């Protein structure tokens, strides 16, 4: 930015005469102001600028501007000039974040590799998607996204670590103390270690938040998550419960775990806004805002005793991705056996040939109701890209445009179609089929095809339709 300014700044025209759309300038007939200049006013008007809204004075004086790195020059040079001309205070900080990349480069509409966040939220939940984006995609640099990585992170961090800790704590309170959080006794060595870890994690967490380093902020939180899970193993509450003389010790351990869960829920709330509310409800403190404030985590032991907790379903269940023909997880010997078994199955399923002719198809399956059929969501999809799946003779990896999103679908058609021959075709896809892993690739859907003996044809539409059109 400094070098750009040193090179010299010229006057910048904010209007155009080459098109009609835009905001007409009353003092310059034929001139219109278009998006890049007038849209910036949304930053101001959203806070009530010129409307006397007190939110503007409250929030604008603490403004941080966050934008992608490819428009930093615009927001660091041109936008401040506009603000100065309007006598509006400049932002305190301008933070340029990197791009989210996928295999093959930048995510873009032209490449057809756009990931629809609402689809991910429907599939995994808003907390899970927010956690992955903030934890695994460092905010200040370019980051690689893949759904395999997302599922692995969610299972490891949310299901195994945090979700397991909360479930174990609630479950042991229910089993050993009738669901009541009892008063803690005199702390011992592991207790002090856990409490010290909480204080250190809070200090590190707040430092990272000041730097907009959300990934390391979550890493600081997870230091306490993992320390608490080790604390469970070190103190073995299940053994304490067997000894009547260890009742006070058991109460102390379960109290410390309960307090840890409360603190973690508060720290996680800026990143994952949904699950903390459920934790507060389960621990009976939904109405206690004083026990939900950030400031309350500075002091250990605020959770009042004699609370009645309610255990429920796991907050972060493991994501089960069906694994079929996964070459990366099978040895060559196992792959060979699987292929041989598949070939034998295919041979055994071939119909008999009366009079030297092959039967056209298998018998029609039992009837289903119209309600059952309506559960299947069939859509028109445009094949944007196609390539062979490594190590699989029969599989092609397709990038399908469904209008609202782009899907990766693996299809067993490689022996009948070249990748190039499918690009540009409109196919029919089962859009609500559960994802499966095929040779290391997550396939989110299935294209329809008809087969007869060694012949196979992918189903297409007679007329060109918009991607995402429903098939009835």
C-alpha cells in the first residue's frame, strides 16, 4: 500500500457514461454512479448514519474492516479518502484475509467449484461448519478446503474431544450423583493442574483474538478441552464411585469437570453460537446471565452447587461416511480380493440366456407408494468437469452444477464414457443421497444410468433445462 501511494495518486472518476444502470448524477446528465462507489455507503447506513441512530456512534468508533486480500488496496486507499471527504472517522484496523482454495486453485463461479455453505450447514450443522472454517482455515493466509478434511476435523475435535467431554461429564453426574452438581472439596494435584490450565488458556485465547488469529484462539481453548479429558482418565471417577470413602473426592472431580464445561461453553460462544445455549440449559443455568458472561471465566468455581443437570443426546455425534471401494484404506492384497469378489458377484447376478438371448432386465421390484418415491430428490445437473479416479478402472469423478451448488459425484461409467464426452451433458442426479466415500473421494449423489449386459447409457434430458430443475 505504501509503495502504491508513493507512486503517485491521481483523481479517480466515480461515474460512468457507458451504461444506463446505476444512480444518476443530478448535476451531470448522462453520468451514473455504479456499485463500487455507492455500495460502500452500506457500511455506514447499516449502522444508522445520518439517521441519528446511536448505534453509529457506538460501533463506528471501534470499527475493524475485514475484507479479502484482493480488495485491500481499494479499502486501504480509496475508501479512507471517501471517509475523510465526508468527515467520518477512519477505521482503526483494516484486516485482509486470504482466499479459500480447493484442489485446482481458487474457488470461483467460472470454475464451477463453488461450495454452498447452506448445504454444508444442513448436512453438518452451523456450529460444526463455523468451527472448521475458523479452526482449519487460518484467517490471515490462503487455505485449502476439502470435505474430507472437514469431516476429519469435526470427528476429531468436536465429536471425540469436546462432545465426548460434555457427554462423559453429564453421564457421570447422572450415574453417580443423581444428576446433581455437588460442592467441591479440597483440591488435589490434578485439580490444580486443570485450574491452572484454564487460567493460562484464557490469557492465550484473548491474546489470539486481539490478533484476529481465530485458529490459534481455538487451539488455546482446545488445550483445556484435552487437559480435561486427561483429567478424567487421571482421576478415574468410575473407580471413586466404587469406594464409599471417596465420595467427597468424586464430588470434587465432577464439580471441576462441570465448571470446565461451563467455561468452555462461554469461550466457544463467539465461534459456535448454538451449542453453548444447550449446555447452559442442561446445567440449569439458562437464566443465569452472570454465569454465562466472559468475565465470569476469570474466576474458577462460580458454578453453584446443588444444580440439577439434564443429560441428553450428544451435542456432536460422529459423522459416519459410508466407505465403499476406498483404495487408500485397503492394502493391494485386500483390493485384489475385493475386486475378485465383486467380479464373482457380477457374474452370479447375470441372468440366464434362454434360447441364446439375454433377458432385457431383472424382474420388477416390489411396489412402493407415491410417498416413498417422493422422498427421492431427482435433479437436472450440468457436468462441468470430469476426470478419472486414480486406481479405479470403472470410476469417473464428476463436478456437477446443480444451480444452487456444485457437487462432486463419483460414477461407475469410465468403461463406457471418456471424461471429455460427459462434459457439457445434462444428466439426472439423485440429489439427496447420503454421501459415500469411493476410492478416497466423497461422492455426494448418484447419476442415473440404464444398463443392459455390457451396454450402459447415462440418462439425459431431451431439452436443455436450468441446472437444479426438479425431475418428477
